[in-house]
C-alpha cells in the first residue's frame, strides 16, 4: 500500500502524486468516476496501475489516499 | 564554440565514461543524457535521486545541510541548534548569505552558530540532558527568541537520543515552540531528503499553531515560498508583488519569521520559487487548507513578465492591471540593460551545474542576454525537476545528474563554454583552466539576482566575469606561440617591465 495524493488539474483531469518517490503523473483512466462511486483501478500516463478502494466522490481535492500498486511502470 | 550535434554529444558522453570500470560506467551512463525536447517524461532519458557512486567525487550535501542550511536556517527569529558534534554547525554557519533585518544576537539569530558540541561522554551516556540544559541556557541568554529547532546531526540518530521527548518537555517549560528535526546527515542520498524532512517537521510542529485564530485577511494575500533571500533575492521579488497590489504575508524562509510561517495557512495563493525544497509543504497546504500553489520564475525580464501575468491570472482585474503596470514600468530599464550588455555577451555559451531550481530557472535570464545554455545539471534533483528542465533546454544540449568532479571537468574541457555557473567547489578548478566561473549558489557574494533589479546586477556580473581581461593573459608571454603577433609582444614586454 502506498500513500498517494490525487488532485484535480486546472483542466479538470485527475493527477496522481506519490510523495515518497516525488512522482507525479496524469491519471488517464479511472474505473469508477461518479458521485456515489469513485476510485477502483486507475491507470497512469506512464502505464502504471494502482487500485483505490471505491468510495464516494471526495468532497474536495487534493486528497491523500491509500492505494495498492497493481503494476508500476517504473 | 559551435553547437554540438546530437551524435557528437552522445559520443562525448561515451568518451568521458570510458575511464570508469564496467559497473560504474553502466551506472553513470544513466545519469548523463542528451536533451530531447520531444521526451515527455524525464525518466526515460535520465535517472536522478540515486545514491552517488562510492569513490567518485560528488558535490552533494547531506540531509542536515538540506534542513538546517536551507529550509530552517533562514527563519531568523528562531534559534536553530545544531545538535551533535561542533563541525556541522560551524561549517554551515552563515555561508549561504540569507540576508535578514534585525539585531543579531538580540531578536534575530541567522548568522550565529548554536551547537550542543557533543563530546565522547555525550555519545556514551546520551546527549538528552545536555540538550535540556542547552535549551535553558538559550532561554536565559536570548529571551527574545521565538522558538527553537533542534537539527539532529548523524550521531543523534545513531545513539538513539529521544530529542522529541526533551523538546516537548522543554517547550512546555519555556512556553515557546521547540521543533525536533530528525535530519541526521546519513538519511537519504542528498540534501533533498533534508528538505523533505524539514517540510514535514514544519507541517507537524508549526503550521497549525494558529488554526482557528482571527486574521485580518484581504483578498490579495500571498506568500513567497522557497525564496531564501540570498543576497536579498526575496526582497527584490517582494517589491514587485507588492507593487502590483498583492499583500505578501510571509516569506519562506529568507528573512522569514516564525509568525509569518504560522500565518501562511491564511493566504489565498502560495507562490513557489524553489520547487525542489518546498513543494512538499505547498502540496500539504493545498490539501489541508485548499490554498493553490503556483511555480514562478523571477530570473530575467521575459520570465518575470510571464510569471507576473500567471500570478495575476489568479486574481481580479485590479491585480491584472497592476501586473501590466509593473511590467510596463520596468520595461525601459530592462531594455537599457539589455542594450548595454547584449552586444557584449551575444552568442556566448554557458554551462550550469547547480542545485534546486537554478539549472532551469536561469536559462531564461541568459537567453535574455543573448547567451546560450549548452549544458545543465542538478546535484540533487528528482525526476520532476528534469521533466521541467527538458522543455527549457535546447535540443541536443547536455544534461548531467549528480555529475562527478571528473565528468564535469571533462565536459567543460571539451565543450569549452564561455562561462560556467556552479559553486565554490568548482570555481577555482575552472578558473585555473582559463574559463570564467560565476558561483550560482551564492551569486558570488553579489546579488540579488531575482526580480527586475536583480536582472541588472545579473547582467553586470556575467559581463564582468566573461569580459574580464585576465582570461586573455592565461598563457605567460614566454610560452606564447609566435603567431600571436609581433604587435602584442612589445606591449607585454613593457607590462612585465613595469611589474618588475
């Protein structure tokens, strides 16, 4: 499990930040993205995938979360 | 020196790498790259933030340097105790020229060295008692200090002293914040982790102290983050922001105070200059307090104008007009500076090797002067820094991460830049090779270089270094080739006679 931070960019897309590695990347795909269910499997621009426990849409961004690494591209 | 092509630069890297043993060569090859602007992610071309190779000469610092020297040190009304043996504190004392206003030793302590001066018995029996006594002494001798930070040196972590417990207890006794910082030098691969640790300790021990308290806010409150006021940089930046109508609530950390740091969560926008050392706290404030942050660049008129407009875009028309007014006001001055220096510097090449933000931020300033940056590199950057650098640098220029003494010397010997921008450790090596060098860590005891006022000084200093007549006198007259011309010979003979 990794501590990550998800933030919204100026154009409204999500961006992924892994503080431990100072790694920031765009989220290109998210399994669930509606107001009642948000998260699931996310895919990053570099090809890595992470899993966030599906939850209600966070009230505000950025938000720190725990995520499971499924496949990191590094 | 004419520009190198991509192939030539690649060949140069290979040639330089040849001296290493196999394993070291493979490792170092990952840290050297030819810039390709089409690459979006730097880690495809360059590796960074890795442990330096044993046996090579690196110029990196340690976590203690990152915390005490960079982030905490400039906070002027706090006492920063170098907890451990005396050397770390003494050799990092006042070297970074973080200017501040105040009476040193009374209400400000920036250039003083406070240390617990560990001896053998402290290592054997533990130094907690000494720390407690030291805090009492500080309180007695310097009653106007606003707080203490305890900057751990290596032995503290090795012997397992509990500085947190001592700090908490003493803080209650003296009624001022005491921040234990676990920045032992052996942590991490460079000073970069020290920045992170220092940011985290500010977050945990200082930032939320005024949460919920009243604050006379205005819609134009901003803070300057990651400007360490080297030679007065933060002041030169601050006046521009104030002139466009913003209110600068806090300066992190150059000429900053504890109160300013505590009030930062009340601002509307965090302006981040040194991304590397303070992005952590900016991200934290964005999450916890909803304060957006913005990277800006105050080197050279082109970048300043861009940054001022980007900052103003976060505010209303009043500020936007203010930004245009500031840009217009300084335009004639800047044009005069460029008209004066550009003809003297046009086409000259520069190679940079610094840390933090400068390897990419100053590129614009050199370009404003008609100069070209042909190689750049960071001591302790991470991938996100190179992501930002790749776009700033020209194609086929050289990038080097954590360059070793040998590599840097070889690159500069071959690429023959007209100027090198690096630090004191490189200065005399290259000047003896006949290449002018300006220190880009401390501005070579000049400065400020930020802001419009700073650019005028920057241009003068670069011209002073490059156009100095001493560089044509590197070869003594008796070693001069005969083709250097008979016309110069008598003049030089005359000069020699004068000296004799």
